[in-house]
């Protein structure tokens, strides 16, 4: 199964889509890989602006090298 819109799994609850570069991804965000949304548990800089290594729940390290859509938890406490 691929990640085309008609085959995407249901996104995690209480999240919203956002398109961002690797440097803007945060812990707790979700990335769609292999037809599953995977939570970012930690991350490492690759050095420079060429990407970021995301440590994903149930997947392990993954190198994000280009902007893409992620799912970000909605924080109701933001002002």
C-alpha cells in the first residue's frame, strides 16, 4: 500500500496537518511512513541544513531531508 491520499491511514486524534522543513519538526509530531503515522520521540541534527534524523516510535531512526506534511498535536493551552 502506498501513501497516496486515497490510501492514507486515519491520522492520530487531536492533530492538525502542517507542511514544514526538517528543522521545524518537533518531538511529539507525527510523520507518515510505510502507511503508518509514526510519533517523533527524539531527533538529532545531521549537521547543516541538509536534514534531521528523527527517532520514530516503532520505526527507529529516519533521515528527513526535505519539507513534507506532518501531523502536529493541537495544544489547547497555547495563547
